[in-house]
C-alpha cells in the first residue's frame, strides 16, 4: 500500500537570556516565552511545558531545557518550509517583546547545530517521514543517501573535534558515531531505528536525526522533498539505493563533510569501484526521474527533481555558485572573507597552525584539565623543558621558524577560531540580529520558497489537510469557547467527558466520543506527555 507523502520537522534551538544585571536567567525567559505564546495564539496543553498551537504544531521545552518547535504534519516540502518558518517568526516576535520588558536585557535564540564550547552538545533538526512498508531493511537503501546528501543539506561551520580552523560542510557529523543506532541523545547513528509511530493502523514513522537546521528555505525544501520522494519509492517496493552499500559509512560521511570541493571518493563494500557523494546522489535522482509518472509519486516531485539535478550539476561545476542557496557555501565564503581581513593571521598560515595545534593535542594526549586553554605562554614555558612535551615544542618551533611564524601568533590563531565560532552562532540567530536574516533582508540571497506573509498566516492557520487541520481547528474552537480541562497529543485530544482520536494521520472528519472522566487515559501517548504522567504516578 502506498500513501500520500507526509512529513514534519522538529527544530531544537539554542537559547540564552540575561537580565539587566548581566546574569543568565534562561529558565525564567523560557517560562515567559511560553506564557507569551499562550497570549498570542490559541493553544492547548500537551502536558508539562508542551503547547499545541492552533496551526497544528507543537512548541515545547525539551530535555536539556532547550526550546523546540515541531511543525504540524505536512504533505509537501513547501508546506514544511512554511510551517518551519512560521514557528521561527513566532518565536522571534515573542523574543523581541520580552526584550522590551524590564526583566531582560537580552534574549537570544539561534538555530545552531553544535555547541563550540561544550563539544558533547548538539542541537538537532530531526525529520519525520510517514511510510507503511514493513519487513524491508530500509536502512541499507537510505544510509548511502543520508551520507551523501550532506553536500546540499549541510549547514557549514567548524569541525568541533579540532582545535584548529577546519571547515566542515556539516558540523553535526562529528556527533554521528554509528551507521545504525536507537539513541538520539548520544551514540547517534546515521540511521535511527526508533519506531515511535505516533499513528495507528499500519503507519510507520522514519525519524531522521543526522541532519541539521538550515537557514536557507531552499535547503529545507530540497532536503525534505528528496527524502519524501525516496520514501514514496520505498513504499512502492522500489530499491532506490540499489547496491550502494559502503565499506565504512561513518568514515565516508566524515570525509564528505571535510571536502568543500565535493570530489572526494571512498570505498564501497564487496570490492565495488570507489564512489563519491555526487555519484551516489545521481543514482537516487535517476531512479526518481524515471518514476515521475507513476501514481505513487507526489505531484510536486518533478519540481524537486529538477532542482535536485541543477544543484548536483552546479556542485560538480563550481560549488561557490550556490552561495545564495546553500548555507554551507555562503558560510564558507563569509569565513574566508573574515580570515582575509584578520590582521595577524593569513589564510596561508592556517594549515600550519592547524598541524601545530593538532600535534600538540596528540602530544598532550587529552590528559589535561577540560578547562585547559592552549596559549603561547604555555608553549613557550615548555620550550626548554625535558620530556615529550618539550621535544614536541622544539620540533614545532623549527616548523614555525621555517614559515616565518612565531609562537606569539598562536593566541591570535585561537582568537580567530573563537571569532569564527561566534560568527557561526550569530549566522543562524532568529530576528534582525541574525547575519543570515540581515543578508536576506538586503536581497543578496536566492533561497526563498515562500513569502513572509504566507508564513505569518501559518502561525494561526493549520495545513489544509490531514489530522493537523482537525487538531488546529479544534484547538482554536476550544479556546474561543473558553473550554477548559482538555489535553492534546499528536494522536488524541482528551476532554473531561469526551475524546477525539487522531490516530489516522489522514483523518478528514472530527469524530468525538463521550467517555466518563475516570475513563480518560492519556497513557495512549506516553512519550509525548512525560510531565503529565509523572504527576499521575505521584
């Protein structure tokens, strides 16, 4: 059985707030943000800090006290972009209002992907895709695609596993440890086996956790559109990945992320010829193009395939031509411009300093205090010492001398890296302070899929079909009628004496049934309302 395409995004945001005295008060700011959301749009509690909105989506504070926005279930990549952006604009509007009060000096929200200070932390942009086919090892068909799509889905940034300045197409790749995993908080995998369907009947949900948040609407549109096409092919019994199995999937993904030329090749399994990210993507694209007339393909698939092919062709010819469409290309150019204008470090010096700090790290062996800061003073203090560290410093001093460099420049190099990390955070900040937002407002980018006016309407209007429309309409009506005592999940709305089942993602009718108050059972959706359930158990 094949079903219409349906997908959604869950975006985790970095968040920081300070009061007028400069003290961090993130928790208070998050509480005020949720309170302001309830005042601005119609909402229904999902238990704890979870708020389902009248547009069918969910805003909540997730584990680790970070803000997360989950779009309503959408049936096209354009619709996904619209609702992802509507959530961002709503959050940015409320943040601006909070800053106008006396409580806060600054409140900042950004679509980061990695924490450059605490490298164990990563914010994700998880993707959910509906499918029905079971009993098929779809991981084998999807892993090559998920690895290689980094060339057009990466957000760009620095490699967090290096103290140097090493550009990465996808900084989150450093957090991917396995080809397949069942965890999303640690030991993350390229393919995630979690099977929390959030549906009834024979529907399954693929939960993709290896991707990143993108500022570019085009990237979000292409990322979700290509995946929805591939899921439609898999549901129809096709094998779009063929026999593309790779020998070392995680290592291949890391190699792709480290190659802005998009040309590196890597080994396939079973002695097959080496391949590249571009070649893998073309295999999937050719099958999709050959099936465009099939009834199981979405009506918008042709437009996605055309953009997919154009993007791959341009990446093969000259990736820099996509600076207005792809975050990583734009960010790389901005990084290079900042380096070119840095007074004490040149672009030619960076590979040398990268090798110096890398060799020092190997020598020190990670045995130092986690808060240790590498400085020129530390290096010079060890120059005349005996032992392994002293010998390494002497060898590196000779290398620097040959290039006309001095240890005193190490501090400038480390400071430049810090500034690039800070630049990366500011790049994705929501609101007018965001660098991407500023460039977009200046009209120098070519990434728009939907206008802001349409995204603003989507703050209060649910999608036109599926259960998201029913959920959103019910939330608005319950708010207008001032009816209390209702609880919302993705699959149900529970009232004091009635409940609405939304287990079918393509539900078209609002079917309530009466229940006695004591019969109401929110355990139907255990994972989605943990705070509510904790209260019940207590």
